């Protein structure tokens, strides 16, 4: 079973505030998921060929390219941002360093 401290660490990374009861609930649920993955790892797949390219699906999405917008549109979008720096939305760091000297 996954430990309470592991659940609390995952919650911290996901920026979730969990009650002690939620920690217990997620501890059980995440433990069950990991147990199931452990069962899947035991399945013998040696004689099963990989199933790649078995569909006729095609990527119909456009290329991801930057598009210019007018200053008015940009300003309207940035007005909704809680923090901004110039023409950019400013966010808090997701991964914080424990030892700030190791830059």
C-alpha cells in the first residue's frame, strides 16, 4: 500500500489540499491501482506481437504554429490573467528547488 506521506507528496505536487480522510481514501485507491499495475506486469506477453499501425487513423490537426494577434485582442486576453509580466501570463513555479544554491 502507498504511504500517507506519498499521497501527501503527490497532493502537494498537484496543488491539492486534502483532509486526513481524503488522504486515507486516496491511499487505498492509489494502492489498488498500483496493485493492479503489478498484476499487469506479471502477464506473459512474449508470444504476442505488438499491434502497431493497425488502424487507418490519420492526424487531421493543423500544424502547431504561432499566430499573430492584434494588440487589442492580446490586451483583452491578458486582462483576465491573475498575474502578468508585459505580454506574458506570469505563473508560480511548479517545481520549487529545495536547495536554492544548486542553480
